[in-house]
């Protein structure tokens, strides 16, 4: 009987990528198969994220629910990984003795050894070190799970924004060598991957070594290389930092058609005073100039951003500047959060002068405005024909789902044979969270049925 692994993952796309690698590592080393039923699992893993409010408490709350599973099968192993594990370390096992393994984002490749050690020693093991690029050298061959795939090209962040815990939980910026990135993408393309999303905490700080000559490849050049690889038809990347968004990256939107018409460029605030307190390294004027130049390079682009509402000392005037920036930039998507102090960050020592009522009121105003812009963007797509990568069946029988270049999901009538193809879909309706359309043309060039989805 095969061994079973039950895994819960919180947080960002980077965590999603790491979770997939955990499954691959343990499948290769111990023959584990992932299950959705924790009752049949031999190994329970929790991959955590420390970005959101009260992240640690959510982890211990989840572990509390796992206590019964451990009691019913004492030999069952429980592991906690990710950023909360990196931040808390041994304190996790001290507070919750049922945990057998604690590992950080940079040591997930050591899971097989950690698993063997805790079973042999019958005591908890902790490894939250930062061995830099070793992780990627020890991972199994990449395995595609559909026509789109994440590819991590760098780890960590060296910006040290005052509110952010990432540099402390994932370490400083370390880029993978160019050849390693291209080799992984080539292997994925051979398995049918048509679209890759390049991942990094600060992805546009990528500086990958090129051979032995000491030359460096930046993100714009990497996009250029990938665009010329057989099989790859669309490229995305996330998450970018405005302080390092180069002219070359802006030019890429004008020059490289395989680069998707979507950009996530977190601004956090529209107030120069707050941006300074956050140590973001740019002004609203510089940010808006970048947005204008990006739109000039790719007029149909979809722009997304992050916002923190209620940062310590944020005034009504500061918030008004954020709303004004949203209007000027014309974002059609955003991720917005009420500020919460992260342990160990400089901002955690600031006096919080903004009441909860003010924070929630401002968040509601901001999210309402973004929803309005999102609805307007989707309505503009109605009547247009979009190039869609078919990724999976839709929730409705007889329909398929895929994403446009602008990162919008479209549902349309079709069959599973279309998965992995780029097809032309005429958008007929804008819904709350997606679009509906009619399949007009497939990769084989045949015209599709005119029926409306």
C-alpha cells in the first residue's frame, strides 16, 4: 500500500509552487501519494504564509484541529513549513508538541532526511536555515500538471520594507543561474506546458549568472530567451517591485508579443509620506510615470496592484492620495488589506493611530472603487475576440475554462480535447468573477460552433 500525504497550503503563488515541490520530493524519496482525506494520511504537512494578520495563530488553530488525527495514529508525522515555520522555528514544537518537523521555504528539499530523522530519533527536528540556491539543485525533475506552470527564478527579498517579514523568513535575494531556469522550462515544455509564470518575491530583481564569463541576465533578457523556446507561447511574471521596474521591462511589453498583457505592480500607498515610512524606494510621481509608459507600450494591458490601508499615522489626506492614484493609474484589479504589524519588522514598533473603524471604512471605499474599475474592464472585453489558453473543465457541464492574456477567466462550450490549446473566444458576457464566450477558432484552424456558452 502506498504512503499517503495530506497537505494544506496557505498564501501566495510562491507557496503554491513550493507545495507542489514538497509533493514531488516526497514522491521521489518515499513513494508518497497526495490525498484529500487526512484520515488516511501517514504524513500531514502545513505550508504556511506569514504575510496576513495573525498568521501564527491561524497555524496553531489548524494544528489544534490536527490533534485528533495524531492521537488516533501516534506514528503519523506532522510537519510545518513555510514562512511562519521560518519565523517561529523551534517555538512551534514547544507550543505544539504534536509537530514532528519544522522546515523553512529554503529547506523543503531536505524533507526526506528530516522525515527519516524524526522517525528514527522519535523527537522533533527543526531546519529553518537559508542554504541559498541549494534547494533548486536538490529538487526532482519538474513535473507538469497542465498547460501552465510556475517556475521559481529567484528567492528572497533585499528591500526590507518596514511592514514586510519576507526578508526575515525567506532570506536575501538569490537568483537561479540562467541555464538552470531555461532547462526547467524546456523540460516543462516537453510535457505540454504552453505558458509559464516566473516567480520571485521581487521577480524583477532577477540577476541570473550566464555561464562562466561573469555576465548577468536580467528579467527582460530572460523573457526574451524564453520567448524563443519551442512550445512556450505565453509568459507571465510576478511579483514586481516598482523600485526595480526597468526601462527594458517596459520595452518588453512593446516588443515581445508572448509577454502577457497583465502586470501586477504593488504600490501599497498613494501618499509619498507613507511610501517614505514604508521605505518603498519610489514616489507616487515616479510610479505613475511608470504606469503611463507601460500603457503606452501595451495599451490593452490589465494592471493589478497591492494596497495597505491604515498604515500607522495614515491620515484622511494620505488615504485620499491613494484613491487619487487609483483613479490616475486605472487599476482593474487589486489586492487590498488592512495593515497588521508583523513580528520583527520596524513598523511593528510604530504607534497605531488609525482606529479599526477608520481602517475598515477606508478598505471598503477602496475595494468598491476597484470592483467598479474591474467591472468596467470586463465590460470592455464584451464583443472582442480573445486568445485563450484552455486549462481545465469549467464548473458547468460541457464547458471549458481558460485565461486571456489579461488574466481573465473565460468559460465557453467545448470539450476536454481543447485543454492545452490556445483558442479564439468571442466574449459575450461579463460576470462577477469571470467572462462567458463563444469558441470561434481552435489551434488547428477550424471554425467552431456558433452556439453561445
